[in-house]
């Protein structure tokens, strides 16, 4: 049996801690080599829980034993950490977005290319079994040429205003997953975007300079049209749906339920609620993306979610923001 791939987790906030636990307990052929966080108590808690080394500095973490890193630090540090990890010869898993600045993204990708290391971006929804089945059906030609794509993405409740203020805005925070999903299921880049939105959930979000409700229309190189609708608050749960209508049929992924129980009484028929939190909804996708990372590392093959895949949704998000602000369609080549 091959030695496990040793992954150092950089950043142990909520997402980083989740990644560390998954690698340690659910990913065959991988282990946590150590953890680091600028907030030392967070790293110490994760290190104690998993029984792994805790590093005091990024430099120490990259000098320690390891084959790869998981970058789950704050977004504004991703590129600097990526560059350091690439220089250290580590394979890289980086949470999205790589950066909120395209020039910074390009600098990070250049360092990765120069070092010749694996880079996988954390668009976990590509690995959701239902969403993946949609993309596979389109790629196989089962539904013919894709014509209309509908993506619904609604959170159960808004994040804290302190997060809204530094998130980069709804398009490059929340909708960025949907921009990636549109490219993924159609197999085609986006060429033009029209976005509109409003503050309908919480006035404080508007006061922070953002919106909480959005509808986006996008045109793809292959002629397909995608519509995306977002809301920061769906009181019934975490609402995530993808549908592709094509020349030969339709394929769609719907929301799972917490359980499959159905109650029938004289008052009507009721069923289970949907998962409320994104980790509950997408737990299997997080496992599957790590399995894909380990497989790509071992095979030396192409990244399942490349740096280009990480860059494109950011550019689309910037086009959407400009479209919203200027009340007009914006071509991607205006941004990029």
C-alpha cells in the first residue's frame, strides 16, 4: 500500500477545521501532517483534537514534513500562501475564491505553473453526486445540446454583517459557486452577463454596500443561456437546484431531504425538511473532492478543478457587479 499523502492544513477556522477533520478521518490514503493558523488557539484546538503537530508560523509549516497543503486562510492571504507553498514544492488545494483581484490570481497561478505543482480549487459543488450527474448527462449528450440552464442557490439565513463587509459582495462570495456550476454543467465559458438585484432580506446588508437578492442571466460560447437566482434567506432550508434543458431532453438535480419519511393524514401530506446548513447538504461532495485531489496527486494527472476554473468565476462575478451597477449587459472581455 502506498504511503499516505501528507497534507498540512493552513487556516483552522470553520472551513479549515472541517477540511482537517475530513482528511484525518474520512479520506483513504491521506493524513493531516500538521496545522497552522495566525489565531494560535484555533490551530491548537484542531491539533489537539486530531493529535497532529501545530506550527507557529507559515514558514515552519512549509518546512515541516508534507506533500501538499490545504489553503483555508482568509481570502486576502490566499495568493501569498499559494506562492509560498508552490516555492516549497507542495501540491495545493485552495479554497475559493483564489483572490478578489484578477491580477493577484494571475500572480498565484504563475507561481504554480513555474513550480509545476498540482493546484485544485475548492469548488466542492462539482463533486455533489446529483450535480455531477447533471454535468455527466450533458457531457454524454443524453439531453442533446444544452439550451437553457436554471440554477437556484438560496441560503437559509444571511451571514453576519461583519462577514458581508469583507466578503467581496454577493456575486464574488455566494454566486461564485453558481458561476462555476454554469461553466461546469454546460462545458462552456460565459461570454456575457446581465445582473439585477435588491435588498429584500435585511436593510443592514444594503447599508454594508451589498444586496441580498439577485437574478443573473448569462450567455455561453455554445449558445446556451443560464439563469441564476440567489437569496440570502430561504426560511425552509438550504435550497440548491440545477436544471439543464437541452435539444433532446432535460436533466435536473433537486434538494435532498433530511430523511425520506412521508406522513399522510386527513390534513394532507407532509415530508421531511431539507438540510439547513451547507456542510450538511454538501458533506459527501467535500469527501469526494479530497478523494479526487489525492487521486490526481498520485497519478500526476490534470487537476479536476484547475486554476483556470478558479479564475473564470471571479471574472464573471466582476462582470455581474458591473452589470448591476451600470444596469446593462456586460461582456466578459470588457473585464478580462
